[in-house]
C-alpha cells in the first residue's frame, strides 16, 4: 500500500515547536545540570548560583530557538517549506515537488518518530524533521498504516 498525502507547505512555527520538543526530549539532562549549579548555594551560600543557573538555562534554550528559527530562514532549507506532497510506503518516503520531480528518503535515515494529536513527526537528526499534519491524509486508515510502519521499523514504541 502507498499512502499519498495532499500537497501542503510546512508551517515554520510548527517546525520550530516540534524541533524544540525533540531537542528537549533528547537533552532533558540539561535541567539536571542547572539544578546542580543551583544546589551549589548550599555549599557556598550565594544567590549568584541561582542567577547563574537561570542565565545558563535561558541561554541554552535561546541557542536552540535561534537554531530552529535560522533553519526556517536559510536558503538551503527553503525547499522544506514549499508545497510538497509525499508518497509513503514500507520501503521509503518519496518527497515530491511535482509529478516529475521527487526525492526518495529511506526509512534508515529516520532516527525516531512520534505521533501527536495533530501531526506525525519524523526525526532525521537534531535539526531536521519531517512533519505530517494529520489533515493531509485522506483517511484514518492511512494514518494507522503509517503508524504500523513506524512501529515495525522500531521508530515509535507501542
């Protein structure tokens, strides 16, 4: 079975939100570092530990916000935000610009995936994601088929 999506353009804000969610899911331990720095207040009493930890955590979050905002502005990633359609099957994801131009992406390139209430997100690397809003699929069966593929490939857990 091949699932063909409607043609759609990726929303830049949705891309940034999903990217930040992916980074924070992957690097949750950064909060532990901020807490450890804050805990230094008990060793060497000073409010500067709290302030330093808060500044460091803010700069870390700001760094990733700038990274994902930058991706949406770069010329190289302009194609990500154009109207594209996709053909998804168990072998690959075919990214189609039009009926004659397309690029295949093998499932091996996908590191992880998750399904929200609004979208399916495929993580290629920390800064590159593929988002499929659920409304680009024609039927609920297509969504379930993709979910089955993701489970078989080990990209999402049951």
